[in-house]
């Protein structure tokens, strides 16, 4: 063993320890951030960032180089952003790590996104969707053609929901093909393709190719532009069930977003089956949550009518010293959802180019339940808190 090997060994052990600690604490992301005098390490757990370590600046180059070597990146290139992957087995679990580096004023900044393949919940009944919404989604997935969109901001669990949908309908008599960026989980029996912008293999070109493969069900990772939207709609109109995601704040916003992309309203109205909007809220730690009573004001804030709620017993975050949740009061996350089914009323509103608020207000009169209402029901079930629902649905003003 050379002297340099001896010098490197503590750095190797340090990086391994950071990744192991992140995995054991259920972190979704590890941030390694250089500043003028220190190198900071932060974890994102259940959507919240917190400090883990602050290291001397002298270790910065070695730590960053070690991560880049593990991810197969060019350690000599420090001026350009780079992306790579690390595949590891941690405590018997397969963990896929996506690595992104960007140059900053004080050196390269690294974010590692951890994906625990063995712990992935790919079952519709285990995603936190309430029974009514789950049954509605299953009914939609039985349709032979049309588009089902899942919307929400980055990190709201859209891809996981799509995978759960594919798992539910994955049967030998269906040809299911996907085009993704990147492929996050391997699904047995599903043909999955990954886009590659370097060779101009985009969502649009991948979708075109898929349609020549005699598919029954097509999943497009994301509709990013008008061209992809047009092809997806044409695919749905020619006898395919298309699943995809879109970045909008709520379900009704997806309709106007497609029209803004240049898709004709009559095509949107005739092809769209439903839009599922979702957010993730933190789940109360079952070891330290404390009982409490919900007030009329809080009920109104989470979209519920106080006169219709008889049981006011809820739970709130508990002890700051709880070892099970590192004192946060929360452990794990679950989804809250709203499903806008495109019925005849909504179709006529789409053709009339009504705005998303008008579509949503009209749908609520016919029993449509918003994200905040679904969150409110989960507060009454004792699984999350009033604060979490308000934070996750701050743009749900209807």
C-alpha cells in the first residue's frame, strides 16, 4: 500500500459513512456544499433539509473527488456541471444514487439523490390514497384509451404514483412501454426506455418510436413541450391509454397548461380522462404524537365545514427528544390527492377556454374534493397535522 492509499483511506471511509448514515436516516438527498471557510453536509429527510456535518476546508477537494470517482465523473473537469450514478448495496438493500455536480464560487457543489429500490412502495393501496380516490383511479386505469395526467411540483411523488398505476395494470395480455428521464425503478414485464438529450433522443422522439411498437399502455415521464403533448394526445385518440406527468399546481391547471402549450382545446377535451394532483405531507411519528382537539378555525383552514365534523380528536407533533424521529415529530410521508374527472361539463368548459379557477369552482359544486380537503380528512384520521396540510396546499385558495 502506498502513502497516497493511506491518505485516501480516511476520506473513503468518511464518504461511505455519510452515505450509510443518509440511508439509515431515510434521507432522500445528500448536499455537499463548499463555502469560504467550511464544507457543509446536509440531508433532506421527509422534504426538510437539516445540517449533518461541517468539515474543515482542507478536506473539500478529497471528499468531492471521491464522490466523483464513485459516480464515474471526470475529476479533472471542475468548470462544468456533471451528472453520474452510483449503485451500492447498503445493509443488504440495493440503493441507486444519482449524483449532480455544479461549479460554485468556492468549489464544486454535489447533490446525491438516494433511491432505495427495495423499499419502494409501488402499490396503489399503500400510497396513502383514500379509498374513494383509489377506486376512482383503478376505474380510470381500466379504460382502453385516453390520457391520465399526474401533476404537482418536483418531489411530490408523481413518478411513484405512475409506477404504482403501471404495477396495478401490468398483466401478460398488455404491452406496456415507457419513455423516462431517468428510469427510477425496473418494472418486470414493462419495456422501459431512457431519453438521451446528447443524441437528440427526447420524450417526443421516444414516444413516436413507442407508437410503432404496438403498445396498449404508454407512460411518458413528463410532458415538457407542445410537441410531446400533441403526440401523446394523438396516441390516446388512436386507441392507447397514456399516462404522464405535468408541472402544475392543481388538477384544473393541467387543462390550461396543455392549451398554453399550443394544443387545441377540442383535442384536450376529447382525449383527457382525468387529472390527478398530489402533494406529499409528513406523517406524524407514531411514537411521540400527542392527542389534541381541532378548532373551528383550523377546520375551515383545511377546507372542512365545522358543522359536519363531530369527532374533534386529532393528533399533533410530539416530543422534541423522540429518538425515532430525531425530535422532528414526523417520520415518513404520505400523499394527499385530488382527482378531476373530465366529464361533459368540464369538456364544454375546456372548449369554451374557461380558466382553471372557474373549472375547479364548478367541479366542487358537483362533489369534487380539493387537495386541502383530502389533507383535512387525513388530519382527522390522525396521520398528519394541520400545519403540514396548510404548508403543502398553500396555493389551494378555492
